[in-house]
């Protein structure tokens, strides 16, 4: 499977890691080049998670 670029955002707010994921941040602030909904659930993350630094 191809690697997802870091500038692709995620609109899946159900994911357990949503509040700590850079993909959520860029989806909401409009800097993502593309927005998808990855497969995270309330019990597990999607595997494409990028932690928020800082």
C-alpha cells in the first residue's frame, strides 16, 4: 500500500487519536491539500496518524 503524504488531512473525528493527530488539525485549518476520512475508530487509530508536535 502506498504511503499517504503528510499534507493529506482527515475528517474522521470518531478516531480515538483524533485530538492528537496533525491530520485533523490541517483538515480543520484549511492547509491540507486533500481531505479524506481514514479508518480510525473510537477503539483504535487508523495507522496513518501523525502526532501533533509541541
